[in-house]
């Protein structure tokens, strides 16, 4: 599925150490993240426990948003582009268009843009067109704001 699965097999202790180091680095810049999403949404049980232990509010999977403070999981499908190869880029377009149609009325739809997406004209056009279309009938929110409204 992906090469980015470094959090999936981590135990709670190792995941807490990595998260605390990352949070300390963010704090140096005055940033206070509310949640953590593991690369490719691959967060094993130890990692999930670590996210909660570090005081973060949420995490997410490919299809859900998890409110760690309230212990609730919300449907939250995500669109993401895979730009690693021409074949993946081709499949990404069709797959995401199908997801957009399928989840047209879902209350929360997440967009996972990566910097590398913007290096490919088709991916850039897809995201630009998708954002324009979604902004006609949806309100952009952070995950934290959405969780506040869902409470």
C-alpha cells in the first residue's frame, strides 16, 4: 500500500517518544497541533494510545476522524492523490472522482494534498477543480473546528 508506515508497528513507548520530540519541535515555532495523523493513516494500537497520551485531540484513518477526548469515531472519507508513478496518478484521478460521487452528501470530507501533487499538471488541475466545486456547497473547516461543531 505504501512505504510510509513507520508508526504502524511502533509500541506505545516508542510512539510517545517520537510524538513528544515532534511536539517539542513544533512548540519551538509556537505551533500547537491538535491532532496527529500517521503517514498513510497507518497507526497501530500502540501509536493510537500514544497520540491520546500526548494530549492530542484527534487522529484519523483513511475513512474516519477519531475524537480521542470523547471516544467517538465519525465517518470522514478522505481524498488523496498518489503521485509516485504515472500509473498511480492515472488511477488516482478516477478513484477520487468515484469517491467524490459516492460521498457527495457526507457531512465531513477530508482532502489530503501533498506538495508533490502540485508538480504534476493533472493532479494540480484535479485539486483546483475539486476545491472550486466543493467550495460552492461546503464550508472549509479544520478537523478541530468540525469536532467542536459535532459536539
